[in-house]
């Protein structure tokens, strides 16, 4: 995440809705990816979901017919707002979704809605499993479904414990499901021997293995012993599609985390820590992708900066009596998958 500033010069954050120095209302303008002031007669107005429900602080141009910001406009289903609790949980969901969309915007990936593109456009169903017990989180044909109850910390933490996960966040859910969407949009229609598909298979395995059988096996038996050597999470070992989704989510997490640190001035060159060196082959891509090696070097440097900074974040977190902020280890096999995720991001964001 970037560091933002107000027209008065004061620092603002992505979630700011008012400048504490000049007192003006401020909101995020997705068009310019900056924070703007909201003035009477000004060029920007609040998204309608902000005005009516207080769940959004993005703005839309005053002269536009659109009432909803690009993030809220992607919603196909929202929870029943008669419940005050639903409203509160919905606000948390929207906040996480906006963070995902911000990173995707910054990568340069456009996100058409279903109205613009019925086949490969994107939509969100935000549904409460309390009201709809059959709902499951996931992606199907461009529609990402998330369970509103996951925005309840207790509910989510119980799931996290039961599933043995080291981390479970709303933002992580959105990032994970976005990977399934991008798989459908950018990869699923390519011929099986397309270089992208081959590179995918080489890293993540044979995606044709039966998905429901693989998932059932995972939930009955858990991840295989030694999964840490090849996967970023235990769930990633369930099926190549889930490995991809967990890897992509992790890629976005590193990208956002590193950007936040560096935009706020936490930089490796200021730390009294050595860079954690990965073996050089971690950055290699097959020659068929034709990626110049200096790009691999840049990627490796990027990953090393994160490994170094995340060590600092973990130490600070432990100093505060909390558990590690970043409870992950990146083995070489995972670094190679992250390299492919980075390559896909560069291509899709062009
Ligand atoms: Zn200000
Ligand atoms: Zn909005
Ligand atoms: Zn998944």
C-alpha cells in the first residue's frame, strides 16, 4: 500500500476518511489512485454505499451517473441489511475487497464487471452462511462468493483452528478467490500445450486431476507429510488449482506488505540484518518463457527484501506479545511458483 497525502500536505492512509490536520473529508479516488478532498461543488462525491451504509470511503466523479464506486459496483449480492450485525460485517468485507482491488489496479489488471463482459467479467456474492447454510466460499464463472460470517473474528478463528491454518484473513480470502477467477479468465481457454499452461504444470502439477476427489482426500487426510518443502500452506497441497490460488494470494500479500513497508520508509538498507539469501535457481524460469535473467535477479532481490523485512515485522510482533505477523517460510519450490505468479502479473497487467 502506498503512503498517501492530503492537499494540505498531511499524511493520509488508505482507510482515511478525514484529514486530521485540515479537517476535510477525504476519500480514495480509484481513477487517479490518490486520496482526494470532498468539497461542496467539488469533482468527487462519496460512493453511495458510503453515504447510505458507511461501508465505503471510495469516491466517484460528481459528473458521473454512477452512484457506486468501481469496488461496490462489482457486487451482485449483498447481505440482508436489516441486521445491524450484517452491516458491520459487510463493512469489514468491503474494506478487504478494496485492498485486493487496489493491488490489482496497481498491477494494471482491469476488472470488467458482468455488465461489461458477461463471460469473463467479475462479480461478488457476499452471502451469510447463517442465513444460507449451503453457501460455500469459492469462484464459479467469474462470480466470487464469500461467506459474510468470516468477517466475525470468532467465527473465522474457530475455522482457522479447526483447519490448522497459520493465517486466515478476509483479505486472504479475496486474494485466494481472485486467483481462481484469473485462472478462468487468462489460462483456462489456452491450449493445453500453450507455454503458459506448460509453465503452470511444471510448477504446480497436473491440473487435470479430479478436483472434488482431491479436495475430499485433503479434508479427510490433511496435507502430506513434508508439504512445507513444496507448498506455502497445507491447503495448497490439496490440488494444483488450490496451490495456484494460495501462491497467488501469497504473492499479492508480499507485494502489498513490501510496498507498505517501503512507502513508509522501512527499508532493508536501514536494517542491521543480512539479506536472507535464496539459492540462485529460485529465480529461474524455463527458457520457453523467454524471460531475461536480469528480471529473475530483480525478482530474487524483491523476494529477499521481503524475507528480511518480514523478519523484522515478526520480531516487533513478538515484542508486543503477539504471535508472528508473518508465519510463513518460503522454500525454493515455492519461490519458483511465486516467480511464475509474478510473471503472470506482469503479463496480465500490461
Ligand atoms: Zn488535509
Ligand atoms: Zn463503494
Ligand atoms: Zn480455492
